[in-house]
C-alpha cells in the first residue's frame, strides 16, 4: 500500500520518488545539490535545477532510499547494457565503474545511525545478499521498524549514545 505522503517529481528524462516515511533527514540531498533539493522551497524538489546525471548521482547517495529514481521511458537494449542493476536500484555504470570501486567509509552520526558509504553488500543471516549499495544508514537505537536500516526512530525516542 502506498503512503499518501509519497511524492514524485519529474523532468523529461527521469522521475524522482520521495518517501518521507523512510527519510531520516540525513541532509545529503540538499548539502550535495541545493539547486534541486531545497527544503526551504515549495515544492522542495526542482527537477530543472541541475542536469539529470547530477540528480541521479545525488539521489543514489540517499542513505535510506527515501529518494529513488527511474527513467521515464522504457530502456532499450543499449541502455540496459550501459547500466548495472544493484539490488532494486539502477545505477548508471558511468557514475560508478565496477573496476574503480569506492572504499567503504563508516561514520557514526552523533545520537543517530551508522552511515556507511562506498561499494558494499548487506548480507542477511542466511548468507544471501540483501542489497548492494553505495550508501545507507544502519540503526543504532534498536527501534527501527526497517531493521537493520535506520528509519529515523532515534529522534522520536530520544536516543542518546552513551559515553564510555
């Protein structure tokens, strides 16, 4: 069932989907591309603010997949060969060549999630790959309804990390 708060923004090439229920307000989108993602504006997404390629780059950095994108038209065979499928997302190879994998970087957000960035896979308890991605946030508070991913519950429950 779709959430009535979900939004779509489009240009001639792609549509960007925003799912506020997944958003932890990591600020990646507007820190990276304020010309497109500006929470002080309504609507907050301006698809004409940057080239499509740049919008795709920034959307792919969303740590919770609250922002996702897809092409507006059917991809032909040539485009399919130029793109790679990673989990449930399509990422242009030109943005991330497999031979030039980014090193994995792990950041502990103050009173928030663990943000992991780079080329990595999330492996389930059964040993199967849950998802391959470039960036995501993992829950530290234990309250997420989307475990192991952060859903922003830490803010609602007042999670504060302990100083050892």
